[in-house]
């Protein structure tokens, strides 16, 4: 059902007003301390904070989506039908729907209000699950239309900067919602505070991500290189398990694909992908190393842009693919780097063309972080 023009104008004005407000940063240390006591009062305070904070962040993204560079907002891939009979035409409308849901929700005053609010923002998080692949399809279509050469014009920097801001903000919104929702778990695992595992084993996460990546590789190629993991299995540190899994899955998947494609028609022994976990004084560093032939030096500046993919046969651009593919949309590495940077870390890629690639994932120790998150 379409909103009437006066209602649409009123919503647009409210989005403009909220989008001009200053957002409030929350540090990981505060999240951990606050979340360690998920009392009814603390959960109520958290919901009341989110009821004021989320509309600001969501409105800012809706406003940015309204003025995308290069006509990106008109790309067919961003047109989507969602929420049953509601026909929402763009990712922007998902944000507008979410803005309206939160703004029109009654003021959270008691436990029943808080539980209903929590259920509502949980649904908002689900609504936005496909934002990244949908936007990536739009960018790929834009790329196919705008240029056919390997050289990326400098004008595309504007799109890259926009997407970095957009996706970084999305990580922040999903972290705030996910943390609040997870604090309602009646029986959390020992050491787990919401989404934060204070005793996370990077070796265990690397093993899980490796198994997931190998299963994708086996599905697509019929075989997969081995993966060797090195490091102290007893070492733990505070981090968000889902974030680390996402980053390692992406890096390992890239390495498996490179090795598999290099050796698939060779009689030589297939070298394993190696994962090394190092516990440093400042950072925890995880290296994913392969002998997949490396990336040409001319391609290295492009690997963190959203307009580049090393895939020889990118997926169909008419619709998001079912399940996870080995490669193709060109957003795995830049998104992974944003996840690392969100908590003050980083991701670096070093390549030896003709040999292989090393990815260095630097992770800050969250327990020491007092900086407000983006």
C-alpha cells in the first residue's frame, strides 16, 4: 500500500531532521561492562538508548542513498520486492521502513515495551540481511555499463568512499542491534557477553571458517586443497566470533580458489593453505598464506575497491545467487577490511606474482579499546 503524498512528505522531513543529528559512539569496553549485567533495568536502558540512536544512523543512510553518485540508486538490482504486499523499490526504502518502524514505536517505558521493541529491531536486522549483495549487484552492473577496461577512472573513488561509509555504518547498526538482542539469551555460553566472546579461540574460529570454505570449494570444484592451522590452541582473547568467522571465511575462500584453479590441471602435489595465529603485544595477527600464483602488482591497488573481482566467471548479475559462491561480486575483501577496521584493526594483502598471496589480518584486543565505535 503506497503512502499518501502528505505522509511521505512528513516522513521525508523527519528523516532529514534526524539525519542531521549527531550519532553517539559506544566503546567496546562499555558494551562489555554494561552487557555483563543484563538486568531488566539495563536492558530497558539499552532499548531506550537504541530508540533514540538507531533513527539517527538509519536516517543518515537513507539520505545518502537518496543522492548516490553515478545514478547507482537507479540500478535495477537495487529494485526489490520485500515485506509481502509492500513493494519497496530500493535499498533506501528498506531504511525508510526501518526508520518509520522505530520512530512510530511507542516510547519504551517498561519490560513489556522493551521485549516488544527488541522483537521489532530483530526483524529490522533480518530485513536488511541482503543489503550488501543487492548493493554489490548494482555496483557490478554500473561497472559493466561505465567501463570495459581494467583501468578504474578516478571518478569511481566517489562510489568507493560512499560504499565504505555506508557499509561501515551498517556494521555499526547491526552490532548495536545484535548486541542488544543477544543480551536476552537466557543461557549464554561461559565468557560470552551478547555478541562478544571474552574468551574467543582464534584457532577454533579458523577451524570452523576453514571447514565452511572447504565445503564451498568442494561443492564448486569437486575437490579442495588442505588447510594447515598453526598457533597456540589454548590462546583466547575478546572478540566478536561472527565478525572473525566472516573475515577468515572470505580470506580462506579466496586462497582455496586461487590454489584450486592453479593446480586443477596439474600433476604436481597441491600445496595446502596455511593459517598462522600470532599473539602480539598490541594485536592478534592471523596470516592466511597460499601458493595460488599471487596477484599481479598492477591489480593490487584495486583489490580493496568494490569494482574489482579476480573471478574469471562472475555470477549472474540479474539476481543475487542462491547460497555462497566462491567469488564474483568483488566485495569480500573490502567488506572484510571494514570489519577489521571497525574494531581498530586492519587487513593487508601482500602478493608474489607467480607464487602466492599472504593476507595479514590484524585484530585489536577489544578489552583494551576505549574508543567509541563508528
